[in-house]
C-alpha cells in the first residue's frame, strides 16, 4: 500500500476504533496523522525519544489493523455505504419519473422526500 | 435491569464485540448465556473452580459494557434500525399507493422493489 492510501486507511480506522486506544496513543496518532508532524517534531513536542514515538505509532497501526480484522467495521461501513448509494439512486430515479409525468402525485413526492431524508441520515451518522 | 433484560443486552453486546474476547472468555460466555448452564455445571465442564467461572463472567460482562461505552455500536445499530424501519414503511406506503392507482406504473414498481431489497439487505447484514 502506498503512503497516501495507508494514511487514508489509518484515518478511517482511527475514526472507528480510536476510542479503544490509550490517551497517549491517540495523542501521538493525531500529531502524526492529522497534524502531519514528523517523528522528530512529535518527540520534541511531547518529550519522549524519537524511537518511542516510532514504536508507539507501529503499535497503534497494528492495533487498528487487528481491531479491523476482528470486528470488520470498516469493511461493513463500506458495503453499507455502497447499498445506501444504490438506494439513493433509486429514489432519485423515482422522483424524476414522478416529476416528469403529467399529473404530479403529491403522496409519492412526500414519501420520496421523507425516504431521501432517511437515507441521508443513514449516510451521515 | 432484570435478569432477562440483562441476558438480552449481554447477547447483543456479545454479537458485536465477542471477537475481542479471549477464546476462554467466549467459551464461558457461550456456556452460560447460550447453553444456559449453571456456574457449577460450567466449572465441572471445563475443570476450573466455580469462583473462576463467576470471576470470568463478571470480567466479560464489564468488558462488554466498557466496549459499548467506548464504541457505542449497539446504540448506533438500534438508531439505524429505527430509521430503516421508517424507510421500509415509506416504501410500502408508496407501493400500495402505486398499486391502487388505475394505471400501474411499471417504472415505479421496479424501483420500489429494488429499493425494498436494498433496505432488506441493510437490515439483515
């Protein structure tokens, strides 16, 4: 995996499992992955050795990968989002179809609006 | 919380987080919560003391509650299922509406069927 892809994956895993890390692990992860500091800068910042920072990051990355292997929340979220996008597409198709028939059907338009709001809620939670 | 409610909650949490327990913890949980054995029966079954079984169950229950406090997957699932049921109700309402108009609209009926399949998939995953 190239570096940007790894960063994206680590950030996604951190969003899902970060609460299971220690405060110190979270702090170092955020300084490295969110604030984009170098190992040396982090070491200086929190007063531990550069090697200590490196080891912590290695352990955190492994812990996040192990959690995903056990719980699979990222894979599940990605499957779910795919299905939600399919659902959104179907609702849009129905809405366009209803809007382009000569008689606007207000019951269908109301239901479609509420259904789209529900899909939106599921996508953003 | 009464005993049946606690059992339901523990089983739901176990489904979500069981993979983070040790093999031995999972084994004892299943004997107690799924197979409904008594502490004494479990102790005899796996050759540890009754107190050992009791302590393990206490630790497992606490671990499951702590995981839910950190990740909140059960609460999230319950909110999501509520929204999915709302969505299902809206799709049914639309289908009945379309089926009771004089001209059956095949585009809408096809989209509604596919959308219901997608909701079904999201509910059972």
